[in-house]
C-alpha cells in the first residue's frame, strides 16, 4: 500500500483565540530511528493545546508545531532500527506535538497497545491523562497505601482519571467540581465526596470528612487562590502537586503552614521530559494499569467528539469548562 505524500492537519496560524486553528495540508511526516508513523483515527484535546495556541506553551525543541499530545490509530510505517512494532498494529501514543493531523510520528517507547475492546476514540483519550496521573501519584509512591487524595477539577480528564485510579487502589478520594451534575459523575466514578466549590468551602468540607486531619495529597489544576487554601486542607506532611493554573500561577503565599505542617509543594509537566523518563512511565502503565483497562475497572470518560476540521470548536468547549471528561477529535 502506497501512502499519500501530504496530509490534512491543523496549524496555529498565529497565537490567539480558537479561530486561529486553521485546517491546512502539509507534507507527510517521516518516522526516524526508533519511531513509527501512525494513521490517526482520533486525537485527544488537552489544556496544554489551548496554551500552545495562545502562545504560552511552545513545543520543545525538535517537536512538531502542530498541536496535539495524544493519538490513537494504526501503524503504517516504521523507521530505522524499529523492532518492537509492526505495520498494521493498533496503538495509542503520547506525543510532544503533531496530533491534530491525519498522520503522526511517535517514538516506539511511547506507544501502547490499544485495549482489545477499545475504539480509536476511547484509546486517544488515554495517554496524556494516564501518563500524567500515574507518574505524579503512583509511579514513585507519592500517594501511599491508606492515604487520602483531594482532586481539584474532579470532572476534568485529569480528575476523572485520578478518581478511578485512586479508587481502584483503595484510597479515599475527595474532589471539587463546579456543578451538581459534575459532582454526581465524580461520585459515580468512585469519589467518596464531591464538593461543589460554588456552594461549599472545600477546606472546611475536607476537614469535616477527615475529622480535622486533612488530606495527604492534593492534585491541583486550579492554582490562584486555591494555593493558600490547599495549605489549610493538607494533612501534616501532606504533598500538594500543581499540574495547571486555571486561576493563574502568580500568588501571594504565607509559607508558615508549609513549615509547621512540613508540607511539600511541587509541580509537574510531562511534555518536555526526556523520552527515557516517559518510556519508564509507559512501561509501568502497561504492567500495572493496562490490565485494569482490559477488564473494565478503569475507562476514560469522553464528553464530546469533533471532526478534525472543527478543532476550533473543540477548543472553545475546552475553554468553557462546560465539558465533563475528555474531548476528542476524530478522523476518517
């Protein structure tokens, strides 16, 4: 089978609003050493894509300028030295860029087999959030057995993944969300309590739920005013992990609770990590998490799909925060 010489993709014409996402045709990418070329069936949409579009999160050196950090599809060619994967295999893959396209190149070690019963749409919703949640909470035992977790943005892609993972490992999971509908979904996924932040004070609610102790780990995608409040909600020697800053990254902070409670404040990004580090996460996911996908214990929550040419509409929905779970772009 001969492949086309060019492909449809979405480029960022200039930093700005969602309307700058422009369907264009570009030359087909070619896999290099230890890489595979994937015919994309679906591509996940993530907050970092929005930041890149706004000019706030440029791709790392050597990565495609096409947005998109996760895809699922079929391998159609392999590069030099590639021995792990073969043409025709179905995979999902974590990318550093290039996902909003008919074809995408991925490193062999950042590809994972699509679970047997999964469609490309379901599989495309896995890599970015599963790599992120697993590496931050479980890979290095950050969330220890018996500890409690608070997840801000419980109905987001990150949140719905974290709830299911932590619940499957018998942790107490509390979440914040912005509507009763979102709270109900979080409870259905396994959260012990879902706090509507528009109506309740999450610090007080967490204290009540834990008999005044607080939570051991907080996964925060909000930032802003939540940072100081997280210090109050955390237990002694608690860990607070910042993954995003929907309310801003610049805050004025009283560090006294950090000292008195011996707290750890840390943060994480995934895109710019070395391939070797991300490959280690992939191996751990395949060993520990993929069996839970195969037997239905875990599953991605997908809100809406859009055809690739409507990537701008997907970004508008993402920015509205009206969605629950993941947004996915589809291709023929």
